C-alpha cells in the first residue's frame, strides 16, 4: 500500500495490519525549507509511521538537481537514525 505525504491522514485498520508493508512519500518540496522546518516535519512524519508493521520511506518525486546535497543527507541520516531506534 502507498500513501502520499502524510501517514497521519491514513490510519485505517487495513493500513495498520498490512503484512506487506506501507510506503509513504515525504513531500520533497520540504527540502527547500530550513533545517529546523525539515526536522520538525520529518519527525512528525516518522512518528506517525510507528503504527505500521513495515514501512518504506520515499521522497515523493525524488531528488531535484537544485537540492542542497547536505539537506538530502540530513533527511537520510534522520530516517536511518529513526529506523535504528525501532530495530
């Protein structure tokens, strides 16, 4: 199953019991925001994924050529740290 942007909006029973996993697309436009806004939105997004048995993080429509590489690394590091905290 897949949903766009917000796992908070998709909390139905069928999503919670999915054994195949759920993919959510974090809005890639947030990469243009400052670090504190990215972190705030990302934390909310990731906390909402804890209710799923399996979860795949995706950056909605990918990486744009004008993204700051350091901000993309920042998101990746935050997602990995979050994932390790629940392993």
